[in-house]
């Protein structure tokens, strides 16, 4: 990896030298103007380098994302829509779940259930859940793995919703696995 970075740097230096030499030869009669152009392009290049170097910090400020603090603490920023979202690997597939204290279980949409390897056509939708949109049918399932960073749970109970859902929900059954659930400073803190 370091060799590849050095190779790219050498290539960029050679390319920059060739372009600079071409500008010098083309504008040797107006070297003052050439120096101004070189300074402008140099500042643009430095600005672009600064943005690339600081992109992670800029992105975290503009659009905060979930972060792991140590081995057992997760911090979720409040999204612009007012919800908290947790991205977890469910059966090895990343899913973005809305943290919903009004839901008793993990509730998967049919499309998310299919993504994690559940055959939604063979499920038996015998359960019932009362939602803000009325009563819906649900089917119980077991998730092999739910992972958030180093936190791993196996054989997790969940339900698949037979109705239409924009996304999946992370309910109280899963949240109760944490010793601390706290909202502070616009962040939801989950700690084991």
C-alpha cells in the first residue's frame, strides 16, 4: 500500500512538473501573470488536499453517523427526521433499523427479511400487532446473528411484518439487552 502511494505521488509530481514547465514556456513573456496563475492553482490544489484530508471530520459534522466507543458503547446521532437509526449486520447483511421504543420486538419489513435470507413466502403470519396505522399480521422468525461492531448476539427473536413498511424497527426486546440506554445531547447512547 505504501509503495502504491509513493508511486502515485511520483506520478503526480512528474505530471505537475510537465504542466508547470509547459505554462512557463508558453507564458515566458508574461512571467508576472504566470506567477499569479501558479499561485491561484497552488491554492486550489492545497484547498482540495485539505478537503480530502479532513473529509471524515467534515462529513461527521454535516451528517453525523453511528460510532462505537470502545468495545461496548454505541452512540447514535439524532437524524434530521428526529429518529435514531442503528446500522447492524443481520445474518451478515447491513440493515439500517429505526430505534423504536414503541415496538416490542425487532420488526423486519418483508424486503429486509428477504435480504437477510428469510423466505417470506413460506412464513406463517399468525401474529397480530397494533400499529399507528392499524392492525398488521406478523410472522415470528429467529435471526442467526445481529452484530454492531464487536457486539454480537445470536439466535435473536424478531417478527416479519406482512404489511408495507418503509424500513425495519429495533424494538424494546433488543434494547433491553443493554445495561444503559440514554438520550443526551442529541445522541442515543447504548452501553453493555
